[in-house]
C-alpha cells in the first residue's frame, strides 16, 4: 500500500483526496520508483483544482514531477538503486504522476539525478526550473549574449522566473525581473536581478512597436505581457515563451518580427527530447547555486498539496513548492 493524492470525477465535479492505494492499481510501465519528493507546478494547480481540463483520464494521481530511487526495472538504462528525475511526458495528465509514494513509469521518460543535487533540491527545481533552463539554452543558442543588453524575465517571482533570474545572472546577463509583487524586490535581487519593474508596465495593451530595450526575454506569462515584451525587444533579439499565467492569447502584430528581426522561440518542457533535457539539467547542475534553492523552495507534506495548489493559482505562492510525499 502507498499514499497518493487521487483525483476522481463522479457525475458532477471532481474530488481530490489523499488515499491509501494498492500497488496493483499502478499503471503500466517498465520502471517502479520509490518517490522521495514531488512538487507543485502551475499545471498541477490546474489539475488539482479542476480549473482547467488538464487531467484527461480518471482516476488520476497528479504531479508532473518526481525524484526518487528505482525499486525495480525492466528497462536497460535503469537498475534498482538508481536515483532518477521525471519531468513532464503527460505524467499527472494521462499517466499517474508524482504526488504519491510510489510511481510506475516508462524508463524512456527518466533522466539521472544530477550528482550536484539531492532529490529534494531537484524538486525545488522541478519542471519550472527545468523549463527555465530550456529557455536560457534557447536564448543562448539564438545568439543572445550579455554584451547586447538587458534580459527581461516576466513572472519573475514564480517558479520559472525565479530560476531563470538565477541562471541568467550566472551566465553573465544583466537581468530585469517583472513582477506584480513589489514586496519581493529583495528576493529577486538576492537571486540576481539587477532591477525590478512592475508587471503593470507590460500587462496592458501596448503599441505594436515600442522603444527597444531587451536583448532577450524569458516569458512565462503570455497575453499582453508577451506582446509588449516582443514590441520592446531590440533588433535581432529573441524571446523565449513558455507559459500563459496571464492568458493563452497573443494580441500582437508581426511588426517586431519583420521590422526588427525579433525571434519568438517556443519552449515546450513536456515532450522535449532527451538531449534537450540532459542539456538543461547540465546547465542547472553547473550554474544554479544549491544555496539559492533554500530561498526559492518551501516544503509541504502530501496532505497539504490540495490547499496550496489553490493558493498557487491565486498568485499567493512565491518560488517553488516542494512536496515531501512521505509526510
């Protein structure tokens, strides 16, 4: 038996509870993992609260992330005792996820836990931090360099934004964080932001083209914020878009792209191929100070996750939420 958060959908609405489940109920997979830690991401919040139809199969154990130890394996790459991390691949949406003490998954979905991190630290990073690393890698591959000017991070106090600020600072960039939480300026400067602006400067409808400012952008917000970020990006700059906290719409024009050569880089973390995942975790292991994870992450127990998921969607949570599934 093992404890897990279970989302069920009776005829009306959905229910969420911590239940004791039998391992015979686990889904198909060639690797069984004893989970040490999971985490809460924006998508987990949507799944647990039912605010968006993220879950496409019921009953479902949510949790798009986990870190733990391989208990048994029929996959050539993994053996009992291996420390592993999982991010994405539809886990927590169509396949039982990480908010449980035990998980059964496909070995192809796993990556090794970097030696630089403990399992808890890996979940302080989670999909949010891994996505931030994918975004930084995308900007660097697009040719954005520190000497070209400031780099903007929107939603900077969120999970993606917090790690993006730290990684960009370590890579030598001058980072400007955008946030609606003026009280968190010290937090962002501790992570490496050189300046902090109010998100209101970006969140309202703006001009098709604005004064050039940003050499690059990491955007986890979407909607008018993304449109304005593109409109303010300098000639030849790049914008890595990975989220929709403000909205999934993109009320923009083609002007930044055809008059300034701005590149809009879509960053997907869920189905990203293994080489990109390994490169992202390599950047995290090399450039992210583990001490910052104590600043970025706060720990909760499994039973607390549903309530905190609602707070996460309400914008009441700073940084990352680490879930100890064994308490």
